[in-house]
C-alpha cells in the first residue's frame, strides 16, 4: 500500500492527501515534521535525507516534492482526466504547478512563517513580511485576472486537474490569513467552486491555513 510520510497539517502534505481522496486511493500515513517526530531523526533520514515532508513510498519507490508526487500518482493510476496526456493540455497544467512553487509561493512563505507559524527566522521581520504581502497579493491579482478572463471554473478551464491542487492550497492560505487584501471576486468564486469538492473540504479548506 502507498505510504505517506508527513504531518497532515502541512500545506505540501495536504496536496498529496487531497489527491488521494480525489482518486479514492488507500494509503498509510506516518506523522513526521514540525510538532511531531523531527525529520532529522535517523529513521526519517534513511527514507529521505532532504528532511522535508511529504515523502511517499510506493512499492519500494521513494519520492519527495509534493508536485512531483501528485503528478506521479495521477499517472501511476492512469488518471489522464487529472493530468492530461495531450502535450499542450499537460503543459498548461504544469505551468500552474510551477507557478505554485515559484511566484505563487514566494510571498506566502514570509507571511505565513512571520505572522502565523512565528518561526524565529521570520517573526518580527516586518519589512520581509510586508514585501511578502505585496508580492503574494500581486500574484493573486494575476490569478484573479486569469480566472475572470477564462471564466474558469478551474485554472485550466472546465475540468479539475492536478494544477488546482497547489493553486487551491495557496488560495486557502491567502484567504485564511489576516492582513489587508483587495477584492478578488474571481478568486473567491474559484474558492467556492473548489469547496464543492469533498476532498478539498477535507484536506484544503479544512480550517487550517
Ligand atoms: N518543495 C517541497 C517543500 C516541502 C516542505 O517545505 N515541507 C514542509 C511541510 S509543508 C516541511 O517539511 N517542513 C519542515 C517540518 O515540518 O519539519 C514540497 O513541495 O514538497
């Protein structure tokens, strides 16, 4: 059976849990990471010396990086509806996934770690946090404009794909954290659209930021 290593409250672990729920894929999960057993533990280091969660083990194959994991699992289970085979449709999915670990995530990190998790590297770093709010908001405005233009309802059009998983996690975190935000009507509509999916309510919009 698929094994998932990582705490169920981590934004990147939740992406994998969300996909498993979408696919009705059974798995076993072990808590590792902040608040649980540390990933510096030799037992975890033997699985992944990177020391970050999530990590999966599938029939002896070990893989880290949440976006790579969700693409792998969708392909492994032949879910071309979630991760298209068509070259251009797939490239569009990957473009959003790349955004979700680059521009879409850059501002999120100082804002989340400084205002919410309050980790020592970020707490009180007002300039960095304010830059994060500015950059993150700018990115969410791009997403809003794109959804308004395409009509969505998902980031790649009519159908839900694995691209919506990283984007949906970022949107939940942006809307949940408290700071001044502009109106983002298309993003709000997208949030409600994702929330029609039980898997998102379970692992995305589940009360966690
Ligand atoms: N790029 C990685 C980032 C992984 C990451 O930063 N994971 C966080 C949890 S969401 C982590 O391991 N934090 C350290 C910890 O929990 O000990 C991915 O997408 O999987």
